[in-house]
C-alpha cells in the first residue's frame, strides 16, 4: 500500500516537474529510490524462501 502511494507521489511530482526543473530532478531521484527499494524488497523475499 505504501509503495502505491509513493508511486503516485512520484507521478504528481513528475507532472509539476514539466513546469519546474528542480521538481523534475527531485522526481527523478525519487523514482530511482523507488526502483532500488522495490528491487531490494524483491531480493529480501527471495532469500527468506
């Protein structure tokens, strides 16, 4: 559930990013962090099994 909200936040920031360059860079960083966190969570689950 938190990941969905975080992804929606990234989309909103990307939307505003087209008008403000700084927000676009923040959104890009958040997107990278989201992808890394999603990959780490997937690896963590595979180790437990």
